[in-house]
C-alpha cells in the first residue's frame, strides 16, 4: 500500500500506475484528499490517494477471512485486520481535523486569518495599512481594510467590494465555518446608514399596512436591508425577490400571505 500525492487526481492515478507497473484498472485506489486551488494561491491542497494492486488486496482480504475463521473459536479477543491498520498513512488525515482545542478559540482564528491576509496583500501595489481582523460576534469575523488607497478596493458602485467580499467569505466560511463582515474605509458603515435612512419609509408602510416591498437594490444594499428588516420584523415573512432583468428587491408580508 502506498500513499501518493500529486497536483491532480489524474496525475496521482498516473503516478500510482507507474509505481506499480500496471494499469490503473488493476489498482485498488482510495481518494484520501481531493485537490483544491485554495484562495488566490493560499491554502492549496494536493490530491492524495492510497493505492495497492487489486490482487494484493484480495489476498489480504482472503487471509484475513481465514484468520477470523481459525482464530475465532480459540480466542474471544477482537482480531485486528491488516487493512485496518492506518498507521502508515495516518498523517494524511492530520490536516482534515482543522479545529483542535487550542485553535478553536475565535481570537486565535482571527489572528491566523489576519496573518494570512497581510501576507497575501503585502505585495499589492495599493498603499494599505496592516489589515485588521477581529471577532465581531460568536459567528462572524470583522475584516478591516484602511489606508491611503483602501477606497480603490471598493470600485465603482462597489463592484470590487462585492468581489473581494465574495472571495473572502468563501474562504473563511469553508475553512472556519464563520461569517464575514468586511469593512473597507467605512464603506459598509456608510452603506448601512444609507439603507437605514431609506428603510424609514418602508417601516412606516409595514407598521401601517402590515406589508411592503422595497425598490430594486444593489447586491450589497439588498443584503444589508434584508438583515435590518429581519432584525426588526421577527414575526413576518421577509425575503428577496428577483425581477425579470435580474434586479433584486425585498418583500415583507405576513407568513400566510407570502
């Protein structure tokens, strides 16, 4: 049995075939880890497989079966089969259990994310202050970008902000199962204040009529508005709807009328 690492599963299969001097179809292969490109080159993972010839696997299974048959009447102790001994490739699984008692602490996770982000952005041409990452709440990390050129990361109508937020969220959520609050030069704070002012009229309509809907909102604004509306109206149905041309708005209604 051999553990093989390669940039892709195809390359790993090919290497296994070369090492055992046989076709891939003649091998018993278990995929231990699928490859991953990571985030902008960080956290990249190799493909990892464990392979052995099928003939050897069948012989091992037959030998184990015979051992069980012969030993069972004589010994009540459990029998350890050869294929159950994963000591030779146990290290492969070390990365999968990301959370330990030591780094399960949110503060330590925030420090780790901060270090990786600063390493990632240290060669960027923008003039930025050190990126700060802190714990926002029990399920959320606050990532803050500031500096002379920080506003350039926002882009026209926030398109760069949305792209960066999407990439960071997918990394942080997949790696640490946490949510993201991204603040760039007070952009998010200003957007929240703007949405709060707009929703004043929507609140009045809901309180008066029991239902309402917002105008079409930009991708960042619609998520902010959704959170503010759900925080205020726990007992109502609040959901995003999409127009034919892809615009998004929010409806607020009683649960039995949605």
